[in-house]
C-alpha cells in the first residue's frame, strides 16, 4: 500500500509542476466569478451593470434555481465536460507513454509491486487532474449558489464523483492506447476520436432516432383519436401531426406556419385517415427498429453525456422546474390560440402544440433511463478496457 501512495503522491507533484494544471484551475475560477456576476431581474438577466431582456419568463424562477441552471448547463455541460476535459487529456495523455518509454518503468518494476496494480495506480494518478479541478470548481460554485442564490445545495458537490467518472471513461482509452503505442500524440488523437464517436452515437440515438420514434408513436395515437372524433360526427382535417424534427426556416419555419394557418384544410374522410394510420404505423415500425439497433450499440459504449446529466436529478428538487416548463407550454398555447382565433384553424394549432409536448415526452423518457444502465454499462466498458491494459502491461517486456 505504501508503494501505491508513493506513486500517487509522485503523480500529484508531477501535476503540480505542470503550468496547464494551474491555467485550467485559474480558468475554472474565472468561470465561477462570471456566474457570480450574473443575476435575475424582472425584465431579464443582469451582468454586473448591464441588463439584457430575455424572451423567456425567467422571473418565475427562484435565484437558487437560476444559479443551479447556470451551474448545470454552463459550468458542468460546457466547461468541465468539454473545455476542462480536453485540457485534462492534453495534460495527462503523456503519463503512460513517458512512464513506459523513458526508462522509469524498469526502476519501478524492481520494487515489490504487481504489474496490474502498478498500471491501475498510474491510471488513478491520471484522474487526479480532473478530480482536483472539479473539487475546486464545485466548492466555489456551492458558495456562489449559497450566497447569491440564498440556498445551500450540498448536492452540487456530487459533480466531483460524477464528472471525474465521466473523465475516467475517456482516460482509460488514453492510458491503454498510450501503453500500446508509447505515443503521446497518438493516444490523445485516438481518445478524441473515440469521444467524438460516442458523442455521435448519442446524438443520433437521443436527438434523432428517439425523436422520430416518439413522433411516430404520437402520430399513430393522434390519428386513432381523429378517427374516433370522425365517428362521433366531428369534422377533422387530414393533417395534424407533430413534426418529427426541428424547423430551421423553409416551409417548416415561421412563414410556413403562417401560410399553413391561412390555408384552409379539407375535411378528412375515413378512408383518408385509415390510409394515414397505415403510413404512421409503417413509420413507427421502421424507426423502432433503427432506434433499437442504435440503443444496443449505445449500451456497450461509455455514456459521457448521460452520466453528467445525472447531476441534474440530484441538484434540482422534484417539480422545481415544472413551473418554468408549464409557463413555456402556456405561452405556446396562448400563441397558438391567438393564431387559431385569427386564422380559424384549430388543427394546425393542435399540431404545433404537439411539438411542445413531443419535446417534453422525449426529455421524460431520457430521464427515465436508470442509473444502472447509464453508469453500470459505462463502467463495464471501462473495466474491459482496463482489463486489457493490465493484461498487456503484465505480459510485456520492458
């Protein structure tokens, strides 16, 4: 055990000597100071003495909720899990290659310590960079939320194990690639490529395929409801489905919505609705198959984004954001009601409101994914990578 602590202490001294460590620490402090300079006003957001209006009704948020949102979305999701992680990989990617290529490994192996234990100790030493950075940042953020938001939230400190765990998913790849190649540059590039691939799978699965699947499910249910309304003697139009993707200009943008609202919709017949139902059921079957395949691939990969999102479940109280979310829905409903009153088409308003509810349903399904699936499967990936690294380090001659 003494050898393990000696290696960890030596790694700390090595990190302490790196300028990048202190630069990153200083930048983390600047990010927290920037948080403290931002405050809520009845009209929007105030930065020191400058006030900026907001299109959202931020006045219904408490100060503590506002600062927790900034901590989660800017401090964690942007700074720590992107910028600071990249800086951390740059600072620590040379640990294993330098250790195995510089002759230091022979001296260390001459001591009474197992090879697997030695490799894992060096790996844990590399995690010290992110652990220390996140600890300082989280403690400072806790003070800002407590003083400025007037609510002490100890769960903010859960960012330390959560973000360090997320970083460990990537650093295990960096360590093993560095062991295999003895190249600092190659280990860094390989890790960034793996990270980009994991992010791409997450984006396609959660941001595209899940959205298409939920939209298809909603369209099937809505079409069945419209058939029931038609059987009850109501007049309904053919189209009234929530859209499956975000709108960026073009026919699906603002002008498309206005033109669609002005244009009268023909009354649907039962045959038309049944045809629509068959189309939606075919779409549902297609997108379900694609989503299941991507979900299976995602299961065996580390989940960096989902792991950091777990912090949101801890720092926000149950129902804390409901008032803000309900306000956005109410504002959208009022806007659609005004358009219906102006242009006289209820189905288009219903369809566009379906987009709001569609986004909330997707968010709900993502949050329902268990901690075991998010963390457990990621740790299994990490264990497999480190297990291979221990095996390779144990059989290799230096």
